[in-house]
């Protein structure tokens, strides 16, 4: 057998069967996914649920990768709407976005200082330099921001062009931070002391802060909270700090919430706690930590929390087997194997190990449909891409899709056994920075 593609091999590979020609005509005219779309799926995955929570109007992250932040703030505003009897309410995503960028810049520069003795061309430094600034995040990173900075209503720090379409700002920040890393490492190579480097880092953060103020505006230190409830009652409280506002009007104890993941790979035994090296934003904030469990445990905990009247933040691979039209997430939404005449046979563990799948997007469960035996068969998903996709912004997820592409749910520890909580709180196994479980939810609309 030749190691090259020869004329004889090309002749043997030539596609002459009628099915291939029919498929080719369809795909060349309509595109791959449109030709493979399975119309039967949407008939069974309808938007009705036995457990359904009521939320405010759908939100829209637009051209930014803030899904993790939108999803978390959607769970927070749910509490405010319920407590104050509001028709709708939205928290400022731009406010936390500002501080996330600032904290990520500091985290990156501190990571550079921590790796000064590593070679520039080595895997670790190359990984740090690959994306010193992006929009993505994780649940624990959000908690660190809220613990430190609180939250504010959207009107107290509204959206800007740079928050809704963050690419240009992120590009400028990335360029500056890579330059800063170069300057710090060069100064160290020329004999600069750690104290000198720390002083340089502070000047660098001053430049980052200036860029953020120009792009996003400067965050408020205090604000007046004013809102009218469904019955016309006007609520006003003046001079609130963002932290005081969170404590009074959201009131969730974020230390009670635990990240459960499903990573069925051989290197990650179930019922163990995991963290990821060099993953975070707030340097002194909480450690990103997960408890790896069987997929059924994630479902059980999420259902328990929703039955108790609270939504669930989750992370998944939204781009796999999903469609914006009707908002369907189902493993059979496209019949690619039948159309192409080839088999796609990797399981979940293999997809993780070989880079075919990982968590890309965060959303919120706002309901689930349980069959007559109490088992879930479809899930109600609040997205943050505006009202156009799905059914007025809501998606429906099949339970099979949950099995294959769901990676993380965040639940209150009261819905878990004492044994599972102890497993979560055990000393975590540290994963390498490039491990798939270190991925950030960052998908844009």
C-alpha cells in the first residue's frame, strides 16, 4: 500500500453510487445541516413542561462571550423578581464585565510573574499567552466577582457598544497584556528585582483600567434603587452600595452552591474533586472546583432544585446537535450519518479526550418535563441570545442530549447528600491548564 494518494487510489475512492449523487445535489444546493435536518424531532420536543418556573423577559448578550455572566445574573434576577413582585428586572452585565476584565488582567500578569523561570516557548507560557484576555468564564469566577464587587441594576451601568460587541476591546487588551508580559519577562532577564516588577505591574494595570473606563464607563460606587412592582407599588432605596444591594435583594449565599461535572474520561474518576491550574480571575477569590459525578446525579440535583422553585445554572457544548430554529437540542436533530453515508461513533469520553467536545456555553434551566414514572425526557432552557432563536428565546433539550453534551450544573449543596458534599470539599486533584475541564463558557450569539 502506498503512503501517498495515487491516481489508482483516487479511482477506487471515486463516489459513483446514486445515493451519493442525490446527497451531493441536496447539500450543494442547501448546505449540509439544512439537508440533514430531521423534521420529526421538533414534533416530540415541544415546549411544555411539568415543572416550569416563571422568569422575566429574555436577555441578550449580543456579540460578546458573556454567557456565563448572563446565565448567573439570570438566576439572581429571578430572586429579585420573586421577592419584589416585579414583572421584569435585569441586572447590569456591563458592571461585572468591567471588573472581570480588570481582574483577569491582574490574574494574567501575576501568572506571568509566577512563571518567569519557565521558557517563553514552553507549553505553559505559550498557553498563558494564547488568550490573556477573553470574555469566557466559569461559575466560581462569577462568585468571586460578586463576593468582591456586588451587583447593580442594569440602569446603573447600562450596555455600551464595547460590552455588546466586545471583540475590538478584547483585541486591544490582549495586545497590551502580551506586550506587558514581554516587558516583565525581559526586565526579569535583565536582573530586575521582584519589587520592581510588582511596581511595573501596577502601572500596567493603570493602563488596563483606563482602557476599560473608555470602553465601558467607570462602575458606580453607589446608586439609588428605584422600581415599581406589578401592583404599582413604588420601591426606593437611596445610596446603596453594590454589595449591600446584592445582600439585601438577591441574598443567595454563594458558598452554598457547588459545581457538579460529568467527565467520563479514564483520567478523572467519579466522586473526586478537581480544580485547574492557572484558571481564575480574582487572584484572591475562590478556587474553581468541581465534583465529577455520573450523569444521573447531575439530573437528580437539578430536578430537585427546580422542584423547590429555583433555576439552575449549567454549562454545555451548545454547538453540537442543536438548531436555532425552534431552539432544539437533540442528538437526532440532524441525520448526518444517513445523509453522508458515514458513521460518527465517538462516545462522550472519546470526544473529550480528542478535542471534539467541551463546555462552550452557559445557560439556565427553567423547567423540566417528567414522565409518568418521574423521569426527565426534556428540559426547558433559558438562553441569552434574545427572543429570535428558539421559542421567544427558550430552547428545549432532550434527555439524550443532556447525557451526551451536558458537562456542568451548579446546585445548592442542600440538594446533595452529606457524602457528596464531603467529596466536593476534599482536596482537589489539580488538572493541567489545557485540560478540557478548564474550558470557559464563551460562545457568542
